[in-house]
C-alpha cells in the first residue's frame, strides 16, 4: 500500500458519513427498503444522486420522484426508523481511521467534525466510541444555510477553530463534500467511499487515497 505523507497543518477537519463511518451503504439500504414499503420504485443505483447530500434535500428530491399519493412525512419517519435500526448492528468505523485519529490526538491538533447530518443524529452515531470528546468544533446541518458542495460548513469550521483554511487538512469521501472543502480553500484528502470521485474534483485535491491507513505524518 503506497503511503502519502501529510504536510504540516494547524487543524484537521473530518466529514462523518462515508469518511469516519461506513454509513452510506446503510442509508442506501434504508432508502430502498422504505420505498418498497410505500410501493415506490427506488433502486440502489438511484441512491447515487443522494450520496453526500443533506437529508432535507434528499427528501425533496424523493418527493419529486414518488407518486403524489405518498405522504412524505410518513415516509420520512419510516425512513429514519429504518436507518436507526440498520445502524444498531451495521455502523462500522472506516479502515484505518481509529489509528489515524489517535495520532491526531497525540499531536494535539485542533479538530472539527464537518457533517451534513443533523447534530442529534451525529451524536448518536458516535455513541459507541470516544471520538466525539476530541472534536473542538462540530458543524452540523442546522449550523449552515448552504449545504455541501457549498463551502460554508468548512469556512465556518475554520472560523470557529481560529485558523485559515489553507492551513487545514480536510478529509472527505464524496464529490459534494470534497468540492465543499476545496472551494473553502482547505487542503483536501479524498478517501472515496460509495461513488468514484469525479476527475475534475480529484485533480484539485491534495491527494486521493484508499484509506486512512495510507496516511502518515512528517
């Protein structure tokens, strides 16, 4: 496995779904299962458009796909229940993250969680780990007006950490997330998860690697 040596940085910014947790497959399954319960056509391939997109926007997109007879509030409730049930036994930490995160802690690097997920759900995701205690800042869906791929969330994280974006390393897995970090001016490391990274986005990243296990500090 080829190693990538990270440049010095003053802060580390982490996306959550697909980056820290192997969760995109869970969301996909929940969409497919819930749509079937409501007699709607929705395939795993159709979920591609939803990967890395804020839930509220996904539900809006789905409302345009589904029959007008579907009560979206009932659908949303059923979908969220499905996600929660699937997470109980299937939410796993991505390869190499734990060891890498411990190194960041040892180096006493300021860290931010930058996620498109609502704060309540983000906190639940970390309930079986001690990671959340080490984040100095949490930027969640309700903290910004413009979702990824807009850079607002990463700019806000940098402001709250009192550092410039160019002096940070951002870790992302999706095209919208990576584009948000890049647009903010962060040095962006992409670890693809559910979908391949678009070439024009990959070209603007500091690096594209297979897992956190490939990353080493100077």
